């Protein structure tokens, strides 16, 4: 409806302007079919230009929204990797704890056999776990998650600023958020 109203208004304005100009500068004889055709052609061109501008604005929203969603998905993948590494570290700590408990029990029991067996297994337990490497991976992954969250917030800010500016805010596609919430960054 908006497009039809705009088209009719544009045609009437062009016809009126051309008629007025030809009356002022001409001999009063106006070729009305030519004026109407020119007005219709101009109005169609103007509406096509306007629709193109609106489509460019909507496409920019889609691009920003897609970028934000891609970064959100990346954060999810990184957090899943982080959880998996935490579980591995938890298992490793439990092994060390059970070893230390066994060592304490052997000392209490004064069992030389158990004590020597536990001491022999201790270096193997250290080498098997790769504790240092696992902790380094967790620290790097935590930094990657923080960087991805910062990047997400930058993209969300760009989207929100564009979505709140007039006249762009009128053209946010229906299926997209009017505002994207930021991620609370934890230090």
C-alpha cells in the first residue's frame, strides 16, 4: 500500500510540476499524454531507487546479524571445548588424589610393599596425565573465549547502533532482533 501511495503521489507531483512549468514558460499548449508518460516514468524510477535503498539497508542488517550469530556460535564451540578440558583435568586431579590417599594409607599401615608400589607409579601417573599441557590448553582456551566474547560484543554494538538510528530502525527485518544483548564479560 505504501508503494502504491508513493507512486501515485510522485506521478501527481511530476504532472503538476511539468504542467505549471509549461504554462509559465510555454505558450500554454501542453502535450498532456507526453507529460503523464514522463511523470509515470519518473515516478517508477524514483520508487525503484527508493526500493533499492531500502533493500540495501535490509541487506546490511542481515550481514550484521549473520556476523553476530556466527560469533555467538564460535563462543559456544569454544565453551564446549573448555568444558571438555575441565572434565579431563578433573579426572586427572582425582587420579592424583586417589594416589595421594593410597600413599597416606600405606604410610599409616606401614606397608613397605604398598608404599614402594605407589612411589613407582607416581612418575608414571605424572607422565600419563600431561597436567602442565592440559592446564596450558585450558588457559589458552579461556583467553580465546574472552577474545571471542569481546568480538561478539563489538559486533552486537555495531548492529544495535545501526538498528537504533533513524531512518534505518524502520527497516529492521521482522525476523531479526531489534536489539542484541551483550555478553557479560568475566575477568
